[in-house]
C-alpha cells in the first residue's frame, strides 16, 4: 500500500511548477517580478493605456533587458538599456492602444541577459 501511494504521489510532487514570477537558471533566481499579469479593467476605445511591470534583479551579477517583444502592433513596451545591479529594481512599461471594442489579452515576452529563460508579461481588459 505504501508503494502504491508513493507511486501515485511522487509524480505529482515533481510536476508542481515553481513560482511563475521567478526565472531560474542553474538553480539561481535571476528576476523576481512583482506581477506578470495586469488587468486594466474597462478602458476607452483609441485611448492608450499603460501598465508598469516592476522587477528586481535577484542574482549576484548585473543583468540587462536584452529583448522585449509585444504580441501585436497595438502593444508597445519601453524599458531601460542600463544594467540592473544585484538587488536593484527596474520596470517595463507596456502600452496598449485599443482599436476595437471587446475583451482583449496581449502579451510581451522579455529576455534577460545571462539566462535562456523568457518571462511573459500579460495585459488584459475590456475596451468600451
């Protein structure tokens, strides 16, 4: 009976994912995001709205935001090219300009230097 319980529960334990707000490389956390999803709620048509995603360099080396790619042309992202020292924070501003009414969900992929991992930031809401 103990063997059966172990066989059933062991894969479940290993299948659990780490905190999605942390990227890990070789067991060392690189970036810790305050939030990776922001719901803008109801927004006006054709009026750009900006969400700010804050993060902290949780590694022991300076990092740089290497790439930021939005999922479509209606979404733009701004960030600093300056290195972020260990323990320091920075931010990425994502602006969405709604061209049509309805529910939306957009994403921005962020690549940080020194890691192969990519963080995904999500923005959502409803355009009136």
